[in-house]
């Protein structure tokens, strides 16, 4: 019997401490976070196999298509590799020490929490106060820029979209605080890869957020923004925590 195969199979109980069904809103991001935690925590050691796709998808409550997209990200980052044959599957590769360490001068959790508080507040304020025609045009222009952006420029346009929301909330103090926390957030985002699946998901959330604001729905705007922030937080925790 292959020892690596046995090691992965027998590790199921250990994985129960991390693996759990993800929320529907951010299935891809949260699944990726949990698998990264498994690898980073050594719950599946280097050279061992992750659970079979069917089992892993069932534990996470996602489709195998979504799971394969998450595993492809890990393979592209050199964290796992796929092997064929009787004892094939997805195996954890040797990791480069310190390759995903967080920036030493940024508190990840504090940044994520403060960002969520500011952004959900700004989204709610925008929807509650109502926007002028010019402000609506600014919001939609910034949204269009993120949708039409080339991949290397995406984060810059994404930053501008979120800064526009902060400005439209009507509080200069909030805008200043958000600009500062966004700078820290961008430092962290620069340490993880741009993931097309995540960006596509983010674009759907951006559009839904703009709709809620234009429809004057503060509760809806806050909830969409909260979910949007949670998706980014899941990726950052997965790669950097």
C-alpha cells in the first residue's frame, strides 16, 4: 500500500478542524481559504495527498467545478500538484519558506475589520442619502472602469471604485480614513495573485452594490458590501495568515 495515499486518507479527522461548508456568497474564496489553511497548517503534510475531489467538494458544500478552480490556483502557486495513476490525486508540494508571510508592519485582522466597518458604513450612507445625477454618473463611470480594465490595471480601478463610494458617502473624515486603510489593504493584496474567478465574482458584487445604492436600499447595500469584504478577507487570510 502506498504510504502517501494512506497518510492523506487517515488525515480526515484532522481536517475536520478546518473543513466546513462554505457560505453561498463567497464559495470559491472561502473554499480556497480553507484549503490554504490545510496546507499552511500542515494538516496534510508535504508529499501527502489531499482528500479526493468528491469528498473535498462534499465537505465544503461546493461543486467539483468550483473545487477544481480553487485547486488550479494552488497548483499555479506551486503549493500542490496533480498526479495520475492508481495512487494519483492532488498532492501538497514542498513550500518555499516565508513566501506568503504577511507584511511585518501591517496588522491583517485590524486592517480587514476597519475596512469592513468603513465600507459597509459608506455603502449604507450612499444609499440612504441619495445621489445627485452627477454623483450617480461618477459611480457608474467608476464601475464601468473596473469592468473594462485590463488585468494588470484592475486593482487600481478597483481602488478608485471603492474610493468613489467613500467620497459619495458625504463625510470627508470617512474618506480620509478609508484612503489610509485602503493603502494598507493594497499592500496586502499585492502579496497575493490576481485570480480571474475572484475578480469576476467581485464585479457581480460591484454591480449589485451600485444597484442597491441607486435604488435607495441602505440595508441591501450594507449587506452586499459586507459580503464583498468577506470574500477579500477570506483570500487574504488564506494566503497570508
